[in-house]
């Protein structure tokens, strides 16, 4: 692209000679003879170089220099001056002029070389500005990426920490990993224990081998069973050796060449290995992606800890601390739901209200510690006797209530008699003691329009009648 030069001087002889020479060496030249013309021309056209006489009619070279730098800072300005005006030329340099030349007309080759040096500085300045702009854009793009990553990390933490259902945690985890990392397969394997089921969840990219899912599950199961993962990592410090639960990230070059790039980590919850999280694809993971994967591992562990704590708190609220059976509060909630279900589908429902006979005498004779053990053993026997679908609760003290699902009152009476006989026939063995027990049981069945409170009242009243009739018997409402 041709270089455009503005030449401003009131000496027509100099103007003519310089214009002829500069055009001959390939420059596009515009000439003016006063300062006002120079400013108007500069405003109308873009120039790479401006050669200005220091003193001209209309505006001086210094005035034009200031105006030009406001309009086009990248234009290089060269000043013509005489020996007597060197102080003004130096002032021009301070204001941004590239250089100055002394009159009369300089050697034309020297002027050409000076113009080329000015153009080279201009090109370097423009290249530097472009590089700065690129760096600024790259820095902003990186900052934007980091902001998005931080936002995503916050979403990961908030989403997983709020989920208090295992299926929801797994679904959310796989969704977040799939959306955040470019994956071909992601899998989570949990092993049974500590209130967690033996569970595997996986997501596979369309087009991948359908056998990868069972293959990945088998591989994860084998990795979980490896002896090297049975003990949590140990982290030594100056005071003691303590268990560390920071994720250890393993990278494998292949999974029997099925997954070229695989990254995975064991999940430690309360110093126990509970599962494994892994993901893979064809290309290697970047360090940034590995960091994000590590965040997923940490957040998954936190979510599982929160879930375990939530279940613990929920159990404390709904279960009896001595026997481990559900408490009266939980029983009323469950009974209300079951009565509504029976109303909807016409199902039978029966209650057994059971009271341990002469329990105060046992406590007085053997002590409360023995009494507590008897209640615990009786609770275990009751759980062994009923079906898994039935519900046993410690109603209070030595009273228990059993909700028999899909069971009529007549069927419940038969079951109650069998239970009474079984308890009576097998005395409790506590330490070196053998303590015979009997129970009084009341039976009631749900009828049309009967409210839950009335059903419990009828079973309780029947049990009271059994007590009044001599204990160790079953009474049916």
C-alpha cells in the first residue's frame, strides 16, 4: 500500500524539489504552502508522514504538530528548521515530532532514509499496539473463561450440596460433568455400606460402543476391590500422621484401548472408601480439566457426606434411640399415609398394640440396664417375626405397635396369637439370667370412615382389656 506524505512549506522551490523526488521513490505526496491548508488537508486525508516547515503563514509547524497528534497520533511528523530555530525544533521533539532537518534543502537521500526510519518506527508501533490488543483480548478471554469456570464451580457446589437424595445427587453430578467437561463416557460406582447401595450410573456418548457401559462397571468394581485402595492415603506432618481425604487422581493411558484417555478417583467419605468417579474420552485431559475433575470429586464427597448426615439426623428424628425402631412421631405420619392409601384402593389394614407384662417388676428386680436389654432383644424378635413391608414402632415405654399392611383383622388376630406364644415360649437370656416374658396384645382393623386416631384407640383399648383379663393374651376389638 502506497505511503501518503503531506508536505507543507511556503518555499515553492523546496516544495517542488521534494515533491518530485519523493514521488520518484514511490510516495504519494500532497503539497500545501500554509498552515491552514495543511490542517484542512490533514483532516480530509490520512497521512503516514507529515513534513512541516517550522514557520509558515496561517499556522506554525509547532501548532500543526499539536493538532496533527490530536487527530492522528500514529502519524510521524518531521520538522524543517534553520540553524537559528534549533530551540523550536527541540521543542517540537518534546511535543512528539519524530525528527527535524535543517534548511536549506537537505540531501535527498538523507531525507529518504529518515522517512523510512520513521515508517519503520510507525510499523513497529502499530505491531506493538496490535500485540497489546491481542494480549488484552486474550487476557480478557482468559478472565471470562475463569469467570465462567468459577460460576460453574459455584453451580456444582450449590447444586450438589442442596441435593439430599442419592438418585438426585447422581443425576445432577452426571449432568454437570457432561455439560462442563467434553466427555465420551462418565461413570459413578458406589459399593454397598454406610447407608449407600451397590449402585452404578453411567452416561455414554452416542456412537460409542454399547459394551463400554458394562465394561466400565466391571473395571470400576475391580478397582474398588483392589487392596491398594482399602486404606485411605496417609498424610504426614510434624505432629502426627493423619488421614487425608484430598482426592487422588489417577490417569490411565487406556482401558483395554477402549477409552484412550481415562481419569478417575476413589471417593473417601469419613475415611471409608465408598465408591469411584471416572470419566474418559479419546483426547488427553488438560491440566485445567483435571482441576475441574478434582473439584467434582471433592463436591461429590461433600454431597455424600451431607447425605449421610441428613440420613443420620432424619433417623434421630424418626427412630427410637434405644431399640432402633421407628418412634411414635414417625408412626403417626406413616399411619396417616397408609390409611389414605387403603381408602383409595380398598385395602385391609390392621394394628397390633403390644405391651410387655409386669415390666416394672422386671426393672425393680434386675435393674434398668437389664430392662433396656430386654426391650432391645424384644425389638429384634418383633422385627424377625413380621414382614419387611410391615411397620414396627416403639410407642412408648414397654409398649409397641405393629402396622400390618394388607392384613385383615382376623388375619391379624391369628398372627398376634402366634407372636404371643413365640415370646412366651422363649425366655430372655440376659448375661447369666434367664427371664420369662409374657405380652398382652390388642388387635384392631380399619373400617370405613374410621380415622387413624380411632384405629389406634381401638387397638389400645383391646390391649387394655387383655391386661385387665389377666395378661398374656390377645384381645380383638
